[in-house]
């Protein structure tokens, strides 16, 4: 059992199985000043109630701890925490997977000669939308380096370089454990909205803490809120966000 059916603690129903689960969960927590584990016996008593209050006061920072754990309350949600996911790892140990890279490559498409991103036509002189490789914008200063084109291998190296700050952002800013598809989806999101926007997003807050207070009731809503271009809802972005969400939530890698 991974949840309680009824209340546990002061003035609670205190079913034996519920009390047992709460005692185990409390023992798994690091609570300042509490070093002796509770006896897991399914019986409510002063020590278990006191430990609930200590958790509420010292960990949850509740002003008025009530020594009670309710089935849908704040205390049980924090005791349970994010559910463990098979294969989940610390974000810092992950890198963008081959499925994520191949998806981006298929979307951006390879161009070994410079072209104008606005018109899609090949160019022989620098313009503001000069692009090469897999969607790499060419600065005016870099034009001499790319004006004669690049090889397939150089294009991949350039893509990896372009992705690096977004990969590093997910590695350093996500504190929750992630599966490979979740990591890939977050990098692809950051790649589109930018590092600063990603690091300040409600989506990141909810990935790190599903109980974080944001303007959105769920991670999915926070994720899909990034659907505007220049203040106007954009159908292409709606499709992109759904595709990213499918990667994150289902491990489905499909073009949008």
C-alpha cells in the first residue's frame, strides 16, 4: 500500500495499516533533532504523534502543526514525495539521448550550404537569417567560416555545441531524478524557449517539486503554457509542446 485510507495521528481514525505506513514514511525522513526511529507497530501513540508534529514543524515549516496526517493533506503528500520511476537517475548524470538528438535532426533537417532562414533559399552573402547545419544561425563575424559550406560531421559537431548550454541547464537546475525520455523532453523544451525562460519557468519548479505553488494546477499545464510567439497563441508551438509532453510523459518521440 502506498497511501493511507483514513487519518492518522491526533484525533485520527488510526487504522493499523495506515499508522504502519506513516511510521515507515516518518522513519525515512531526515527530521532535525529526531535520530531514533519510531517503532513500526501500527499503533498510534504519543511518540508517533510527536514525530508527525516534528515533521510538520521542522520540515514543512507549518506554523500550527496539528500532529495529524490526512489522506489528501499536505503532510502525506510530502511524506510520500515523488513516486519512484524505473530507470530514473540524477539529472547531472544524464545527457541528451540519441532519440532526442535524432528527433531534433529530423525537424531541423541538414543543410551543408548556407541558406536564409526566412526564405529557405541558398545564399552566397550574409543576411540576418543566415543558417547552416541543423538550424545554426550564422553571425556576421562567423560568415567567412561557413560561407563555403560544411560537412555532415561538422554539422553534428555544431548541433552538439548549440545544444550544450541547454543540456547543462537541465543537468544543473533539475533536482528531481529523471528518466532518459524526461531529460530529453526538458532539453528540447529549453532549446526552444531559451535557458533563462526555462530556469525561471513554473514547469521546472513543478518537475523539481510537484507540490510547488505556481499559477498552474499541473506540470502539463505549466509546460503547455509556452504556446505564444510575440504574445499571440501559435498553433505550431501548441503542437510542439504536445510532442514534447508526449516524450516526457509517454516516451513517444514523434515530430510535430
